[in-house]
């Protein structure tokens, strides 16, 4: 890591409270003047990459719950899921506001009538100030886009798109099911409707080195997106990725390598992009590797400490492509 002058770093840090980057917590507190929680919901949808429309295998890393391992139980209504999760959160935080987060599977992959009913039920709950919709960029028809725009006029909305990598060759390996140009088109159409976009990326995908991961960050950094999630690749039981692992075709980043790569990624992002996540979660009973990822807060603290130690901050190398 290359250090920069400490005084400039301190000035930037003051902009985002105690972080050298634009965190989601800071953004939400600034926007809503309160602590804001995400309530993760499972609306009972499927995915075209699972039901045979595109594929039946799904993305190689995706769990059987469609990346909704910590979401509510799809056997129950949206309202019941919401109240159950809210009650659990009250054990830690007595007050706050909520983002209704449709997390599991593809949350625009249903008839318009069903989508409208599910979204409406979620935002009708007391304290809800926002709606977050996780989906695929190839599941945004004009009709769906119009519906999301309709909701964006009633409440704050962001749409999460799973890019994972900007490398189409790697995308084919993980069975993503669409080319990167489809992602570009989805971002364009969402932004034409003034809907915020949050991008998912994954570090540690098969065949990618840190330089490749940072190339994806550089790609995202120059798109008109408002947020990003950086995930670590998790190998979970029951996923197609296990076969690669059993065949010796999958290696994992060390904690030190991951922390350094994330720190570099943050410096490449413009200062107006909100960082929603810097590592991911996997259920302890499903996780095979890397085991160090179970120490989530240790990893996050290491990222923060490394950036402070080296006087790094978001946007420092946005225009220089320093790391690639």
C-alpha cells in the first residue's frame, strides 16, 4: 500500500463520520435522520436461471434459497415476515425506520399484478421509508420498469443488480446467464426513470486474480450507479460450485489478500457511490470455505484499520487506474 498525506485523509474522513468511505449507514442516517434497518423478505419468487427459462443450475455460487439465506420465511406473508424480523431487531435497537428489502431469488420475475401486491404490502408497514428490489438485469421489462417507477414516486426505491464480474468469460463459467451489455442496458433504463441502482460484485470468482476483480470495480466506477456491494465468494454446500472445488479447480483468497483488494477497490470508486457492503455472509452450517469469512466484524475492522493506517480513502485513485 502507498500512503498519502494524512491531513487530506482526515478531511475526507470527516465527510463520512468515522469511515474513510461513504457507508450505507451514513447515507441512510443523512437521508432519513434516523437509524434505518433493512428487513429482508422472501416473496416466494423463482429465477429464470433456475426454472429452465435460461438454465436449471442457477449461478454456481447461489444457495438453494436464492441468496436469501437470511431473509424471512417464504411460507409466511410479507406482513408476517416483516413483523417477525422487526421484532427480532427491537432486541438490539428499540427505534428506527425500515427498508423493505426483497432479497431472495429474482424479485421482478412474476406477473405485474403479483409484484404490485407484494411491493404494496411491504411499503404499507409502519416505519417503512424505502423499498429495495434485488433482481437480474435481464428481468426488467418495460412493464416492470414502469411499475418500479410508479413506486419510486411514492417512496424511496433502489434496485440491486447482480453483475458479479464485468468479464463475460468468467460470467459464463459461473453460469450468470447474460452478457454484460445486458447489465449496461438495465442501468441505462433505470436511470432514465431516475431509479437508484446498486451493483453486486464478487471477489474470488473462479479464474480471477485481484487485478481482474479491480477491473470490474473500475468498470462499475464509471457507470451511472449509486451504490455497490462487494461480496467475498463463499463456497456453500448444495451449490454447483462444489463440483469445481472437488475437482481442484477452485482456490480461495486469504483474509489478507481480500482486505488489501477491497481497500484498493474503495480508492477506485467515486465519492458519490454509496458502499452498501464490503463482505458477505454465509450460514455457518452451509459454509465450506473460506472459514475465515465467519469472522465478519474482524474482516470489516481490518479493512477500516488498513485504510486508516495507509491514509487511503474512497475516490483517491478514481481517475488514475492505479491498481490495474
